[in-house]
């Protein structure tokens, strides 16, 4: 069964401003403004899962209910200086008890509070593990995007991958 919940939250986010690379590649335009990707990085993710509510016996597969705590490490980059991920990221998934079926409706939040950012949290079954979350964090200007995909494994560990992009135009979705 496929489960997906998306929560978009405006949060604080203090990223270290990366040095802009000398060259950029044109990838088109956003709202009429030319957008160039200044630099990119590939990320690896590792972490742990703390269950909040045990999985009911009648539910198999993805049960994301709990706290996902993970780190992101730069595996490769083409930036003038390697981007600096936060020391730790966390996403929490809870059951939506106001729903007609609280076991299958989940609410995702991003309790990490790193500054004035815009974040999007979602989860789905499958991917690289039992569940795969998506955490996309935009800098206050929207030009820096951390796209993280932690995957919950059967042993409670979290692995995954992600990417970092520095753009010349705001990438945040319209409200």
C-alpha cells in the first residue's frame, strides 16, 4: 500500500553561504528570470529511527511513525568550496488521529530549527527501504536547495542519498 503525506513548513534556516563558482550552467527560467545552477553536490545520508507508536500487526510495510534523525555528508561536488550540511536533520511522522483512518494518514514535520527557511516533508512506501522520506529545505532566498531522501531500513537504520544545488533564481514553490 502506498502512503504519502506532504507537509510544507516555513522555518528558520541558517546556511553558511557557499562561495559561488566562476561558471554556471543555464537550465532555463523560473517565472521569466534566467536560472543558472552555480554548483551541485551529491550527498550520502546515514542515521537512526526512533519509533513513536509501534506498528499495528495488521499493517505491513512502511510505518514511518517516529523520529528520523540523520546526517548528510558531501560525497562529491563541483562547488568552489564544499557546501556545509547541518550537523543533524530530523523529521517526525505522526498519525493523524483526526482522520477517519488514523493508521494510514500521517503528518510529517521538520523539527530541526536552523533559521528562516522553507521546508517540505513527505514520506512514501518503498524507495530505498521500507519507507522513504523526502526533506527539501530551501534557504531564505530560495537559491540554495538541499534535497534529502532518507530511507528507513528494516533494522531501524536510515540510509539514503540527496543532492545540493545552488541556483541564481529562487526555487521555492509558489505559496
